[in-house]
């Protein structure tokens, strides 16, 4: 793996590195970790990389790695930069024969996302997107329950993602994470909805297998001086007739990372909380069961993504690592001319397009006087 972004003072870069190396399937061999050459070199040194594999730009890294022997050069690029710097290195890496895994949202805007689909399809290479919450074993189990018809026809989906860390004007306090996430030139046209609303959208579609067809959105910017939305409420209409509600907020004071999903069908319902990820609530009018990893007769997908014996908590890093492990399996399959095992799935470039289309549709709905806006992909 070669990494773009993720210097020592960047939270998510270290998460990606730990997730990538969790299963010993991936080795970090090179990187350009910052726009600052000094910071990039310092990060490379702290990660014990040789000086000649720490680069000053992603262009230099891609071209110089391409010159190395096949068994020595990087096999894929991990992109963990702010949103505006996702598309350029992804495009260049793919066009030079390197697989790509990228943080979300996939690109700065929908136009870039659509162009990237064409580049991925033309290259035939593997592209992964780190919607990491799909990596939890109990999310795999929830998806399997829905797909096997155990809930009957889906009627209602509620997904919420409240945080409180932007309740104040943190971008004015030299807080790096707040500065770029609230800057439309770096984050894109949406703030909260782009940053965490896309996670909620992706989780709802992943678990139910249903696509959003229409929505009605109301966005707010509560903190004075902020340039992008920091709270949003969205009514959803799914294919097949299911209705839904999506709430995302970064000004829900006191909240941490409280992603939750509720799915209700004719025969029963499911409930899952990210901050208690090892429990899936499976309920109906006849009773209520708690499903846990490595306990009972779970689906093959849940078993494939659990790592520990029952009673040993698994969490954020393990779920994130599942995305990287599955991506590594797909890259290996590609190298061997084989098809990847669908059991080890991960979000793709097409999920990335759905995320950017969701942002555009939410923004269009918010600025319109019409009640419903058709999902435009």
C-alpha cells in the first residue's frame, strides 16, 4: 500500500493504516502524507519507511513507484485526504495501473464521481470506498436477515447520525478537522450531509438493499459564521414503497458518534447502534431477541466478518479492518485472474456515486419549494 494523506496529526490517516495492517494482508511501503514535504518526511520516518519511499507529491509517488519492479512497488493507493483531493490522485493512480481505496465521500462533486466510474470501468482495476460501518458483523447479519425475507416486505427505515463536536464555531479555533470540513472548496457543497449524512444513506441502502427514489430535505446552519450545513432532516421514499427518515447533525450537543439504524417490515424489525456494535436487536410483536457475534447460528457473512470468540468485544478498528481485508482479497483475486468472493464485499465506486448523488439531491430539495425531489444519479 502507498498512502496519500494521513500525516501524524491526522486522525483518519492513522485509522486507515491500522485497519490496513490489521490482518497482515497489507504492508505500507510508501507514501506522501502531507502537502508539506517536512511533515511528510517526519511521518514517513515515524512509520519506519525508507527515505526514498517518502515522496513530496502524489504525482511523484505514482510515477516513481511505477518504475519499480512489480514485486517491489506498491500494488494500490490509499487516499485519505480532504475531499477535494480524492479525485486527482485516484484518476492518476488508476490510469497508471494501480488499484485504489478511497475515503468517503468519493469525490468533491457528482461530476467527478461519474467520471471516476468511467475510469474504473476502463481500467478494470479494483476500487474500494471506506464506508467502514458496513464492515461490522452485525450489519452483515442485519443485511442477511432482510435479504432472506425474514422481516417480510420493508415498510419503514429510520437512520440517524447525530454528533455534537461542531456545536461551536470550532473552525475559528484553529481546529484542523473543523476547518476543512466546513470549507466548501475542500469539503464540497455540503457540510454535515456530505461528511456523515452519506454514511447514513449508504448504511440504509446497504442493509435494506433498497435504493432511495425520492426525498424531501430540510438543512440548517445553526452556528453563526459557518459556511455549510451542520444539521439536516430528510424524508425518504425507497423503491418498493418503503418510507424512511434520515437525520444527520453535528450540532447535537452532547452526542458522540451515535449512528443508528432501524428497519421495520411486515414480519419484524431490526435495530442497531454503532456505539454498541456487537448487539443487533431482532424484534416482532411475538418477542425480542438480541443477536451477538459468534453466538448461535448466524449468517455466513456475519461469521466471515467476526474475529473473536463470543463475549470479546469487537469495534471500530475491526470493522474498518474488514473493509481493507476484503479489498486486499479482491486485489489478490485480480492479480490471479480470478473473480473475488462475494462473501467478502466492500463499498465500490458505484456506492460513491450514490453518495454524491444523495448530496446533490438533498441540496436541490432543500432549495426547492417542491415537497419531493427525485433522486438524481
